[in-house]
């Protein structure tokens, strides 16, 4: 069966993940992280993609991003790779593909999953046992959201602004949210949807997206349809 094209919905947030080939390291030092973020900032601006949250891990990266058209997200990721991969390969004398296949992505139902996804992304270093507190990890958008350091890469989402009437209120509320650990179920649902490329949200949200993109956005139900026996009427 032919693979469905990647699901990208304009003006909706998407969770994006790209891993290193065989889960190998793709960032080794400060220069690598810094240069990648510069490329990402330029590409996001060029292709009109709003970046709401990110984390760069040693062997993969996550983004929470909203494209303005159906092609911008893919073009952005491709553009970053076009510049970063040759730099990395030359610096570390690496041969072959740096990425583990195509990037993975899922379109997110904002009301249900936006804040969950943002927290999932920025707490990744804690779950990976790299740091104890997300503020100890320098390569994420967490510092921006809690007011430690402004990050020009970040476009704040309306749901982040809804956390408070002042910057201080929003930052404090967001920090409190992140400290509330995500459940195993929430992590599994988000991870599965992103890996498989299906829409993540309510049935109503999925129906609206299907109507918009004119294609299936969730897997078919497994098993054969249930056959109902004809009703027997006693006469």
C-alpha cells in the first residue's frame, strides 16, 4: 500500500521530531547547537513557520510549530538540513545520512494538546536524565517561557498568553504547569501520534481536519466490521 503523504495543516500547530541516523549524536558542542538554531530561525522566517517551543537533544530535536501553508513546514526542515548536514559532516568527517529518514510530525488539536506538547518538549531533558530541572538545560525554549531569557526564535501562542494577564503571571503559570509531571498515557499518546503521523485531538477536530485536507487523518479501526444478526420475530 502506498504511503500517505505527510499530514500538514496550515494554521494548526504540529509536533515535529527528527532523529539522528541510528540515534547517533547530531549535536556535540556549543557551536553545533548555536548554528542549528541560527539556521532554524532563518528558515522559519523564510517559510513563514511560527516556532512555539523546541528542544535540541544530543541525538534528536523536537519542535512545536505552526505553518501558514501546506508546504512551509517541510521546506523549513529541508532547508535547515541542507545547511546543517554539510557543516556537521565536514566538521566531524561524517559520511552518509545524518538523519534517520524523514522527519516525523503530527497536527495538534490546540485546545486539547498544545500545552501538553509544549511541556512534553521542554521537559525532555529531565525525562532523559540529562538534568534534574528543565531550567538547567540550555538548548530549549523553556527559558523563554519562564522569563529567564527572551528567545527571538519563539512566537508565543495564544494559549500561552491565556495563562495570565502579565508576563510575570504567564511565566509563573507555565513554570507550574511544567513541574506537573506528564502522565505515562499522555506521553505515549503524543509519541505514538507523532511517530505514525496521525492527527492528535478530539473526534470533532479530526473530522474538521479531514474535511479540510480531503484525506484520512486517523488509522482505520482494526478487525472486520461486526455483522449484525437479523432480528427473529416470534409470530
